[in-house]
C-alpha cells in the first residue's frame, strides 16, 4: 500500500547513520492519508453527487424526452451516469 511504502527498509539509515525518525514517518503517512481522503471527498461532493442529481432529474422526466420512457436525455455530457441509472431503475422499478 502507499502508506506501507513509507515504512523504512530494515537497513535504512539517514545521512547521520541513524534509523529514520518513526514520528516523522508517521506524520508523512498522516499527510498522505489526509490528502487522499480530501481528494476522494472532493470528487464525491463536487462531481458524483451533482451527477446523481442530474441523472435523477433525467430519469424522472424521461417521458418528456420519449413517451416510452426508454430514452433519457442529459443536459450535458461527461458525467458519471451508468451506476446512477441502474440505481434509479431499481428505485423507480422501471
């Protein structure tokens, strides 16, 4: 794992011939995990949840696009939609 790679090698020494400081290594791992967590949360909040809302609206108004309801239309492209379409198909029993 990414955090595991921050552990020192069994024979690693710094420029002074000493083993690396475990507290500093822990802080490095903490920073890495914090950065990764914020990246994932930012994607969810700024991309995934807004995309879900767009898909939900498209699914609810699909009969306006086509009377059969088999065609949905999104106002723009590039959004993650597949998983949400399946979710709303189950929810709306379509």
